[in-house]
C-alpha cells in the first residue's frame, strides 16, 4: 500500500495488529477500508489521499485478476458501504468495473444509501 503513504504510515503505527496480520492481504485491505471510512467524512473529495486511494481501488477493481477484484470487494468496498459519505465518495471517484462491483454490493446487501 505504498501508493497511499498516509495509510502506509497509519498501518505501520498500528500497535494492535501483529506483523503476521500486516502481511495478510484481507486484513490489510480491511484496515484500508476502515481508514477510508474514518477519513472520507472529514475531508474534501479533492484531498490527495482520498484521490490516490480511489485511483488505487479503481485500478485493482478493474484488474483482469479475479483474486485482486475479490480482495478489493471483500476487503475494502464492504466497509465503504457503512456511511453515506463513503458511498458518495465511491460513486464519484470509482470507475469502470470497480464502480460496477461497488454498486452490485449496494444491491446485494440492500444498503440504504441515503440518496448520496
């Protein structure tokens, strides 16, 4: 997650996760989702960390590798369904297959989007 220096620093500073957890991609992407869930409501969608994060998620979500797409969907997108602000950010900043996957999750889980 070197593409997002602020998250990398956040993850490295985390004293709760042990080193083995920090090498598990599903845990790391879950932490990334939690990180975004906490920072998106506090910042502009033009914030460099927010923009870089959603560019990164779009790239992985558009990957030809189904394991990468699953990692992003199960690890991060699920957590972005938790707040109207993160739903709005995802809808505005994700593109292509990544956005399609996110919208499918909204439908699958019957999320009340608060009409963002």
